[in-house]
């Protein structure tokens, strides 16, 4: 089995913090992080046009101009007639 020796102190500390938060070993934390990165890269490889599609969607369906209305608790209560 091959070993991975991390020489950077900040990276080792990050792995330690994440392992504590996840309740796992540093090895498991690093493995989980690398798997998440790989999954994101795989997803990006499968959908390389997603950003272009999204930009096209935004052009075709722009958000309305701001109304200046305040969306606070009173606003949402008024929507449900809960005054």
C-alpha cells in the first residue's frame, strides 16, 4: 500500500480539524474530501455547457427590476392575511 506524506503544516492542521468535525480519522477526512472534489470534476465533465446554458436562461428570463418594497415579517404576514 502506498503512503501519502503531507509536508505542509497548514494542510495537516486542516485535515485534523476536518477529521474532528467529521468524527473520523485524518485519512478518512482526506479521502472524503478528495472523493467530493473528484465527484465535482466528474459532474463538470458531464455538463461542460451548464454555465453557458445558465447564462442563456438568464438572458431569456431576466429578473424584474427592484420594487423598493421591504420584504419583512409584516410583508409576509400580509401575504397570508395573518395580521
